[in-house]
C-alpha cells in the first residue's frame, strides 16, 4: 500500500517569490509520482509526473519537481509565482493501477 | 491526454430526491471508471470503481445502495445519488481507467442538497 504526506496544508507566498510545496510518500513497491493542480470547482489538471529517468521533472506553468528516492520525496517548486498560481495542489503516487492522493496544499499568492 | 466530460457541473436538489451524474470518456475506451468524492478543503477519496459490463466495487464505508453506479459502455459511466441528504453535499469527480501512468479527471460536479 502507498501513502502520501503533504506537510503543509496552506502556503501563503508573495507574488514573484519562490515556492516549494513538500511531498513525501511511502511504498513497498516502485511508484510513479505526480503533482496535480485544482482550481475552484474544477477537476484536477496534471502539472508534471515522474515515471523514470531524470529525477528533475519539468512541468507546465513553470513548475518543476525533483524525485529523491533516498528521502522518498517529490517536492514541487517554482522560482517565481504569479497570482494565477493560487490553487490547491495535490501530490499523488501510483503503482500503475491505484492512485493515492495526498491531503493537498493550498497555495495562496499574495499581491 | 484523455478527454473526459462530466456533467452537470453544478446541481442543487431537494432532500430525498435522486441525482444522476454522467461521466463520458470522449477519446478513450474506459474499461473502468473511478469515482471520487471531495469534501471542502480535503483531498479526493475514492468511493467506488465501476467496471464496464460488471458490478462496481465500493470502498469500505460507501453505501452501494445509496450511490448507484452504472457502467453500460466503454465511454459512459453514471453515478446516481439516491434519496440525497444534506450530508451528501460534496464535489464528485470521475476518472476513467485503467490509469497506468497517468490519471485524467472530469471537471467535477458540485452537489448541494437543500
């Protein structure tokens, strides 16, 4: 079984500042890792995913994440955030069949 | 990626009535459909998995007689909330499967029971 922890339920940050959203996971098997973004009253949109290969993954909207196997982490980063990045962000893991989502982190970008 | 159409996006119904939510996989043959429920400020919780041509499997604690799931074809799955009560008010999201290396989601349905 897999589990996902997102330590920060809310992250306020000023516009144009860098941000890091933390994600840690546990699993007894190899997993795929994902970050999804959810805007109010909408479904989830894929930001990026790690399947294999390079541990640094670049996604849409200027986001990137780094897979660290030894620390079982997959933290999401953006060097300069915009007001439009305000949303809920979910980290997820999959063993290829089942998806498990983290509790989510609310990113609020302040002007 | 797969295109998923879910509707209605919002529905308000009276307590005791039933509501049907449709999820269509427009360019992908979905042998399974995952139905999630999301309470405010919380993550997605898997409710049930529908299987084309067979019975759905429900997660522990989810009433199968209350949340009726039908998966009649490879492109359509429906979730019917029967005899809805205010505590059923939530955001419901579908996701076609099998997922393999990525999950795609419908736009979600905001159900409000008054």
